[in-house]
C-alpha cells in the first residue's frame, strides 16, 4: 500500500509521498509503528469526547481541560455558539463606516493567528485603500507583539497625523478601537505597548479611543488584571476561553474578533475547521490527514534524524501562517520531559521560508546542507486573478521564454522543481494543496496543523498543551525590570 496521499472532497490535498521510499520511511517502518498510531488515534478521540489530555495541568498545577477540538462546532452550550457568533458579527458591523482604525494588541497566541487572518483576507495594502474598497471596515494595525520603541512611536505618530488630517478636512474626531488580547491579562509586552499607545491617543484632542478587552472571562477574585480594568472602565469584553491555549485560540473569539473586524467570513473559516475535524476521525493512517502528517513527521524525526521542519508556503500572504505554525510546533512539541517525567528533549525546530523568495536564500541549505530537515510546502491551486507574463520586450529572446505563462503557473513550476530536486537527493518533503486561499480552506489548513500536533504529542508521549520552558526567562526579566525601577 502507498502511504502519503489524501485528497478530501473539498479538494484539499495532503501529499507526503516524498517522505516514503528508498532511504526514507518504508512500509516496514509504518507496520512496526501501527500500534502507536492506534493508541494516538484513541487518545485524540478521548480528548475530543472528554477534553482530557493525559498528564496535562495548567500553569498553576491545576487540572485543566483541552478544548480546542470543540471550537469548530457552533452549537448552543459550546464555546462558539450561535449567540457568541452573533455578538462577534454585531461588533464587526458596528465598526463599518463608523471606525477609522482598529489596533489589535497581543503577542504569541494572542497575535499570530490574528495576523494570519488579516494577511489572508486583507493582503498587504488594506490600510492604504479608501473605506469603500474595504467595504467600510476599518484599517487594522497590530501592536504589542514586540516592545519596539521606534515602531510603537511611529504607529502613534501615524494615527495622530491621520486624525489631524480628518479633523482639518471633515471637522470630525478620529474614531479608533484598541482591542487588547491577553489570556493572562498581564503580559508585559501587550500591556506596556497598550498603555503607551492608549495614553498618547487619549491626550490627542482629535482622537476618540475606545477599548475592547479580550481576556479570560473569570470574574471576581479570579479576574485577570485586564478583566478588572475592563470592569472598572466599562470596556466591551470578549473571551479567551478556558481550556484553549493561545496557540489554538485562532478558532475562538481571539482570532474571530480580527475576522469580524475586517469582514472575513468566520462561518466559512469554522466550517473548514469542522470539515477537517470530521475528516480526521479515522484511525487508519491513509484516511486521516492529521494522523498521517503527524506520524510521518514523527518517524522522520526519530528514525531518520529529521528534526527541523521548514514550513514553506508558495504565497506571500501565507508567510504569517508559517509564523503561526512556528509557535504551534515549538511550544507544543519542544519538550524536555515526556509525560512520565523522563528527560527526552523532543521536538522539531520549525523555520519559516516563503517560495519563491527563499529559493534565492535558503534552498542552498535545504538541498545541500545536513540531511536533518523536512520541508512542508503549501500550494495554492487557483488564484482569484492570475495574470500572464506579458511579452513586454519582444526584442529580448530570453524573456520570450517566459512570456505568456500565468504567474501562478510559474510559481507552481518553482514549487514542483524544488520538491523534485529535494526528493532526488533523499530529502523529505510534503505538499499541502489548498484549492484556493479562502476562509474555508484556511480553516482546514490551520485545524489540520493543530490536530497534527495533538497526534504527535501522543506519539512522542509529550504534553502538547503546556509550555513550561517559557517561564524560565520570565524570572530573569522580572528581576531586570525591578532593577530598572529601583534606578529611577
Ligand atoms: O501560547 C501561549 O500560551 C503564549 O504564546 C501566549 O499566547 C502569549 O505568551 C501571550 O499570552 P497572553 O495571551 O496571556 O497575553
């Protein structure tokens, strides 16, 4: 049997055939491994049914459910339910032709998925378009995903100058909404930039800033710092749900709020995730794309030493998807200990590349460097517009060779050439094909990747839902900040 190719009825394709063959994964490897695959499939089924993940506890050491597999299902009583979706859409509609700009503050899981949605839906030039071309939705900026003083100051200066122009031409205040996203409600990066921007904009006579808080919904003594501020100030609130870690939260109000802010179809996005979840119910490797993806990458790592994953979409607007995946893979699987507490130092190091851009930068390493990588390509089959390269210089014979070829086909030829060259040298690579870059297929893709780390966590026997390693630097950082305060 050939393993490695699954096409879903939606047209979504996972093709991992270039993981299998001579000096690569063999049918025997897969056979020997089939019991572990069965166990992983059962454990993820159990997770779906009960929310229980073996050995998982919260940061505070308390029992905590893992609920991301519930997010695609919009049902009464679920995290995403008809009422919560209605409220989100109402928020999005309230911005149209009313709000000039939104700034979304957040970092890690409270930023990366939002940037994916923005890039796929809006592209690079959204904020330069007139409101009509944005269908009345506001401009959207991000902040808080770093504490870079220059960019923060430049963002403030940009908003202030736009507000001054609006006041001069239309005599109206500039309306801006600051959406602050933080599960813990106290992340330094997010809160420091939010306070810096908020204070400056508040002091500007031409600007009317409003704030929306997206945080853990706990109230009273358990409320987060941001939750308490929201209650005191009367800010509108949305939730980072219990049981949903940052890197899985793009399917919750965390990511969906960005969707409704720019008119992205959140129903189609969740339908794509749901359709992928349903496609991943089988315990048979050649039927379940997430199980197949996880199993082959796990085997490639433990049997063939391929413990770097280059995530390489052939699409500019999927670069942030690669960045989102970096967090998903690194935080979920980069673990010192297995679930029995033994030191194992598991994980693949994720890296970002974009085709064709990085064929002119990284491919040398991928093709000739250490055989320690897997490459994950993402291909878009159909582009909404796909101009053919014109015959602009008939006098230049070399350029005639490419004239008449649609850009999308040239891009595809580059991907196929890259895959063929790598395979020819025994280098593991897989290609995911999205029929088009739509909310539905984006939902399928992100959910496939999220579910894959759940399966791989089972295979590697690591807790894919905690991130104890990120606490280590925080102690040093808090001490450094205290020292700075004392010096003032
Ligand atoms: O995945 C994670 O848990 C982290 O990346 C967090 O999302 C990130 O640290 C931001 O945390 P918070 O949402 O609490 O501000």
